[in-house]
C-alpha cells in the first residue's frame, strides 16, 4: 500500500510515502506537525503529480541536512520547502503543507538505517483511510499545480508536467 | 565521499605549500634549481591526488559512459529513473580557490541553462539534482538516443538517402534559432552535443552539455556559437557543406534576430587561423 524507496546517494536512508483519504482530523494533524510532535512531513496531495516529485524533494532535503545547509529547521520542513518552486518558506508551507479543511493527506517519512519505521504509529494518528499511492493522480489538482509552478505552454510540448516540476525544484537555488 | 574529500583537502594544502617557496625563489632569481626541487614533490603529490578523486556515485546499474576533459559521465538509476550523473573532474593544476569557484560556476550555469531551455520549450534533459559540494549534476537519461554525429556517420556510411540529412540540418537550424532567440549561447556546439530521441526517423532533437553556456544577446556571441558548430561540423563530417548551408538557411528563416548574427558569422569566418586579415 505504501511506497518505500532507498535513496541511492545516501545508503541506509529510505523514504516512505503513505496516502490517506477521507481524513477527518486535518486541523489536529496540522497542529501536531507545527509543534513537531509528528515524525513525518504532512503534504497536500493535490499539489503532487507523482511520487517521484516527493523523492526528488526528499533527496535534496536529506542532502542539505547532511551538509548542514538546510533553509528550514527540520528535515520534514525542508522536504516541504524543497517542493516549492520559490524560496519563500511560509508560502511553501501554505501551498504544500496541509490545511485544516483538507480531506486527504500524504505522509512522508525518512528513516536512517538505525531507526525503525513505525507505520502503524503514524497511521493510528490519522483519522482516515489509508489508500494505495496509485490513487494519487485522482487527488491531483493539475490546474493548481500548473499555476503554482508557472508551467509555460511551450514546455508542455517537450515533456510531461512532472518533468517541468522536477526541473524547477532542483534548480531553484541557482536562479 | 567525506573521506575522499578530506584527503583531497589535505593534498591540496600540501601542494599549495610546495608551490609557495617555488614562487618566492623564482622571484629572487634562484628559480631554476629551487623550482625543480619544489616541483618534484608537487608532481608526486599530483600523482597520488589522481587516485584520491571523487568516487563514482553509488547508483544501481552504474556504468561509466564517457570521460571528457571536464567531467566523467555515468549512467545509472536515480530515484527509480534512468539518469545521467555528471561528476566534474577537479583540475589539480589550478589554484584550489579558483578551481572551486570555476567548477561551481560551470555547474550553476549548466543547471540554469537547462532550466531556461525547458521554459522556452527547447528540448533538453530534465535536471533531477544538483550537488554543489561535489559540483555534480544528475540529469534525465534519454534512453536509446544517439548523437547526431553517430547518425550522420551511419547514414553516410550506409550510402542511404542523404536527403533526410538535409531535413535534419533544417531541424537543427530551427532548434538553434529558437535557442539564440532566448539569448542562450551553448558555447560548445558540436554534433556530439545534439542527441536524437528514438525513433530516429522522427528527428526529435535534444541539446545536451551546457557546461560552457552563458546568456548573451550579442550577435557576436551567437555568430561565434554558429562558427564553432560550423568548424566542428565540417571537420568531423566530410562533404556536408550543403547540409550546413541548409542549417543556416533555416536558422535565418526561423530566428527573428538572425540578420546581424549571420553578418557577424561571415566576419568571424574571416578571422581565425590561416586567414588573411587584410580588410
């Protein structure tokens, strides 16, 4: 049901994605995330087109964490920030983090070799139904994504929406 | 990775130390003897430094594709996708501070140019990750693509229909016109830096290797860009003058600012080696 991927550049580090729909306690979850009492990044699935987008963000976040050059305070905040095409941290949280009225939540966990993943623990905190990541495309708001990432019409001809998004995410700090 | 870097750091400071006294003594005129003595240990360290270079990235299915002057190019799987990893080769003969700055600048320019291409609808690989510590860049691997160089060679060798080559030239002219209209100068235009996405017949071109690219609106820079391609073209592929003419024709037709560029190209041709500068 969930998706786990080992980060090739950081052996021992793996990223797990969990998708929940019909979530009732989004407000409470958001509060817990802000406090830092949840071991995971809570992301709005409407802004995600493919798990690869999350993997790219997580890879960058882990890289910056390892070299001590994160722009935010925690690894999970950094993942959310890496998803954003601009360098405004609070804007990133607003657009890519969950809001109180959301009914679907994407949870991202990063675990190092030593720590064990406690999926049940996270799942129990979410009052919703865990669904397969194959359902992610149904939850994506393509128009909103295109607007957020400012995808040009010429770009759509040479590649997928995911290509445009990933390119912006990975090159945002050089521009 | 960390171990290699500290080792490299240690070697660098060693070399800087050896170079220091050599420079001083050269200034004092006792250069030759002292220089040679200082150079010998420096050369040894350079030899040892070769082995202490950055190890290849731990990507599954990794294979070295090519080693150019600038970087080593590897193929492998990155985050579940076919990717190309370009690791810049540190040049030990450069001063370390200069080396770091240059390496970082080239990596940043490459990433910036690839994004600019994408935004303008010019086919270029997607950037997956840029590592500013090792100055390496992880890009989309266009599986099954061949370079235009290989394509032209195989078409010429098989003696097949060369009219398709003229269409290819036209497509190239169109692509370059669009790139130059974005004020993007490639800097290293050769037929091995343009790929053909499979199936080859579709003539779907992709530009790669933007390490020497920069932004400029000057017709001079665009003219030089085309001149570099012309030289590379004509020297690598015999009997392709008509091809290049077709390329320039389409370039002139597609680009809105081509007039001054073509004019500059003619002027640039008159410069260079074995050319008479008699006005």
